[in-house]
């Protein structure tokens, strides 16, 4: 059995974040192991746990997605998918 892809979702829209987490939960090869409500929280979670993939909103309070990506890139080479509405 193949290991599942671990995913961090970083988005300040909690409704969208939950919808995306539910969708990914139904994928047999993916598991959401973390959610962050802003860029600062995403950076902290990356320090705590290694993820295979990060799905990040561009516009978030505290630290936007671009700034969070710059900080995460200093610590990890985890792929990041940026979302924009």
C-alpha cells in the first residue's frame, strides 16, 4: 500500500478550508494533516511537521501567502500550490 500524500491547507476562509479538506479526505491517496488560518500559522506548522504539499491562499491576514511562501522556502522545499479568487 502506498503512503498517502500529506497536505497542509492555509486559508483564512474557514468554510472554503473545510470544504477543501473534505474533498481531499475523499481522495484515496491524500490526507489533510494540518490547517492554518493565516500565513504565520502556516509557517509555524511547517516548523512542526513536514508536509508533502501545501495549498495556500494568496490573500490572508497577518502574513500573506507570498510572504509565507518566502519564509517556508527558507526551511523546506515542500511544493506549494497558491490559490486566488
